[in-house]
């Protein structure tokens, strides 16, 4: 069998065995939930509740501002304690609504929906927008924006990103194993927006059991195809997945829609189903709590806003002293100084490790071995780019196509000299993006 | 954990296990068959050469860094590789001080003065070998061993046009420098490096193929298998192609560049061997090739992913 793949990439230790067979467990929400107003790319949401208000589960607490933005919903019932800046996983202080959980879990009544087959495109998009759904694979781009390309007729492929290539993460895998019907239905709903599109599932070959389930559910429908990809990081990166499944390539100046593709994450599709068919806004997400420092690794269904501290406690606490704690996967996640940050819409995992490999492998001289060039899925020259970045040579950096970097971290991973290539490149790249925005 | 703030740093938070010192150690292991055969073939004096040359390289690196108040990097084993390669390029009859002198030149002049590991534009071991060849031509081309004087098979080939004993050239039972004579020993090391993912065929393959093509076209013998085999097996070609042309620091980093570099080395080696005054040409070809590396890299910047459809 030919496996779909791309050139470059790496094979890190995947650590998935720790949590892949553990069914999703409902996590307790804790006393205080924090909802940063910026959990997505785009404009910050605006609070529609004020201090002291009582809110119910599923009640909108912050309204999207403009088209590229997303609303935020309360995931517990209780009172708004305060709206103040709180630290998020990225380390920045973001205005957040803080709600004290009254443990009643009193829910709003969700609007009744017509059967999805009878909905038109506008209604579907409106329901998705209203539910505050964002790309739950990590980028947190508002989904209704992604689903509104200039020409819906030109979309030929809608890709369900089931590759979950980040090591340790099993949240998407568990969702696939436990509720494949809702994921397939989510894709069916999206295909209604794009009459000329085929639905592709991109599943890595280390998740064959999930692929089998998807195949069983879609075998009667010629509009779907389950594609098995080689397990390789970063197979789940948008450009690399499109290349693997369709052979089409795109660069940083293009969007997937420009090559007729739209890519959606597993949990995003699941949330679309719940929003469109059941009228439920985005309230939960799956978080894998894992790593060798964790007593009992778990896959939790978590109410957004729950503190990571709460999750660690429910996973049995720490078996060993953690030295590095990461929100997300080890390749692209954010290191946390402590656990006092909330789970957001795009949080996929909490990884607690007893070793700090970044610290352990302090940088030495580049020996020009070229491993970073081999690993780079964008076919760049990471060591040269990092060198230019450290000298802050903007012109040279642009000339060597530094803006094409997808920040996957493969170069830093393979570097035998422990050089922090991705870090250096990222710093310059983000500065340039920031400058261009102004 | 409660109140402690953990370190944070940018992702990724995991690293591959292969470090610089592991790569160097693998190169050292890969050179052991050639070194071992050299000692077996040329006797204990070869072992003395190797020991002194390697020790001098490591000590030179340590002392230079110590007195320049730079971090000590002898732990990365790159000085051992340099010393070992230089020793394998010495004739066994050379005086014992010549290896250490070359090591000091390699480490201090070629490597450290240009900024240390990764910064030298020329292969240190070859730079030192050429320095020694030019300064002590007599010692460096004296291939006497076991008290009888012997010309290297390549020199005989150049003078008389005769291939003496191809089988001996391949096993290594001929005159030459300590590590270059046995094709088999060198290839064992090369296979090891390829299997371990340290080197690949791009540079050595294009080097040897283009050299063979050059010999066929300009050697005056057409496609003469015996002559061609003698050219390939003789002199420093095998050691050079597998262990020195593939030196990370002084070879192009781009894939396309590596092919160009290999072809360039093949042509230069052919030129020097056929039309130069000496039968040898590998060392000069490689250090001359080193000078072209920045230029080669400049014209072989890989095309980024998805570049055809660039918008704007």
C-alpha cells in the first residue's frame, strides 16, 4: 500500500502509548474558571456580562468583534467574579472573564435545529460562527472564516486532519475512536457548503484502527476517501497534509482555499456537528494530560476555562518532579512556568516531563552537517536562516525565504549541536509579520 | 512544584539523541579499520605516528582555547578526527615529529584562527598535509617501508603506465601513506558511516563517477578496466572521497551543491593526476574544492516548498 507523505520531516519518540488506550473521561471543572477574551486569531471578543452577573452553562459571555473573531461561552454556571488580565499559555496577559463555579451546571436551553440536510449554506455558517468554533488543532483560526472562501465552487477537497503528528497527543485519536460518527457527520455538513468537493480523511498509519472506523462509516458514500499517511512529523501541518493527500503545494503567500482545499481538525468537525445539529456552542475540548511526570495519564473532556492545575490533580498528581511543563505537544507547544493557566479552545494537551532537553543540550558550534536541511518540510536552509536571524539581517533572511518557515521545530529537533534554530527563525519571522501588519 | 516557577523556552521541547560528539565518534570508529590495517601493514611505527599526531591535535586545541579564554571544546572529539585523518595521510618513514607539527598547524592555523569548529573553510587535516608536503617534500614522499624503498603503485602507473598488482592495491599490501593503501578497510568504514546516516553517496558518488569519466576521456586508454581500477584504488582517492570530501564543515550544505562539489573534485583530481607533476592529486583537489564551497552554496539554494505558485 502506498502511503501518502511529503519530503522532509522527522520521527521523534511519539510517547502515545501512555495515553492512547485510555477512554475520554469527564474532567471536573474546579472552583474558578478563566475565559481569556482572545482564544483565537483575530479581534478580541467583547464581554457581554459584567461583574456579579450569574451565568449558565452555554450562555454567551463574550461577543465576537467583527468577522474574524469568535464568541466565548460559559462552560459552568456561577457568578462573574471579575474581568481582569490573566496569564495565558503563551505567557501574555490577556483580559479574561473569571467565573466562580457554583457546581450546579445549570444549562441554558439550546435552540432547536432543523435536520441538517434541510439547512442552507448561510444557516450552517451562521450556526458555526455563533458557536464560537475555531480551529482546534492549535492555530485557533475562526472556522466560519475558513469556511467562507471567495468561491465555494472552487473548493475541491475538504480535508479532515486526523494525523495528530505531534508526539504524546492522543486527544484527536480518542475522539476518532469514540465518536467517529459525529466527525463524519461534521464533514458531511461542511461538504454541503462546497458542492464540488470531496471529503478526505488524512490519518497517519499509526492510527489504523481509527482509519478502519472511518472507512466503515464512509464506504457507501463516494464523496469520501480515507487516506493513510506515513506517520511522520509534521504530517498534520496544513501545507504538508495538502501536499501529501492532493499533491498540491502552497507557500506562505497563499491560503489552502487558493489551491482548492480546506483543512479542518478532528475536534473542530466534532464541534461543528454539535453546533449545527444540536445548537450547542463550543464548550468542551479533549486534553491529553501525559508525560513521565504524571501519575496517571488521561484523556480528559475538559470544560474550556478549567485550570491546568485541576487537570493534573485529577490525573493523580505528579509521580515525579516535573522539570518542563508544556501546553500542547512537545514540538510546537508552549512551555509553562506553572499550572495556573486555563485550558483554551485550542489547547490539546498538557505534557509534564522530568527532563528539560532544551537546557540539557546547550548549543555548540554548527558543524554544517545539513540535518536541518533534510528535516525542513519547507525545504529551507534553517542553519543559514538562524545565523542571519541572530545577526538580525532582515534582508538576507527574506532572501533565503525565511518567511516560509512554518515553525514546526524539526530543525531544532535534529540539530546535533543543540542549536535553537527554530527559536531564532521564529523571533525574526514574527517581528517581520508584526511590522507588516502595522 | 507548587510555588516554583519552571524554566520556559521556545519550542521544540524535545531533541534527537545524536550529538556532535557522537558523529565525531562514529567517524573515528569508521577510520579504525584503515588505521588498524595501516598498523598491521607498516608496523608499530605507524601506531606511534597515529598516537602522536592525535595527541598533538587534542593538546593543541586544548591549549589554544585555554590561553584564548575560549570554552574548551576538546570533548566534541573533532580534534581527534583531524589528528587521525592527518596521521593516516603520513608515510610511515616520515620522522615522528612531522605528524605533531602538522596537527598544530591544522588545529591552530586552519581551524582555530578562523573561529574554531564549523568556521574553517578548509579541511584542517588536508590543509596540514599540504603544508607538510610543501615544506618537507622529501619526508612526505618517502614511501620506504620495511627497509626497502618502494614507489607507490600510482607513481609506477604514472611513470611506466604499468598496473603492477591490482589485487594488492585493493587489499592494501602496497606502498603509500599509513591509512590510504587498503581500499577494503576504507570501504568498511564508509559503509558503516552510510549505515549510521553520517554520510551519504552524494559527494563520494559524484566524485568517483566524475573522476572515472575524466580518466576514461583524458587518460588516453579509453575504457580500460584495469587502468581505471588502478586509478580508483590507488593513492589517496578512496580515503579522500569517503572521509575528507564528506567533511561536513568544508563541503556544501545543499544537496544540489554536494553533487556539483563532487563533480568538481572529480575533475580537479583527474586534472592533477593526469597533467600535474605528481601522481597524486586528491589532497590538492579537495582543498581547492573547499574554496568553491561558498560560491556553490550560493547558486544551489533549494527551492522552497510550494514556490511555483508564489503570489504577489
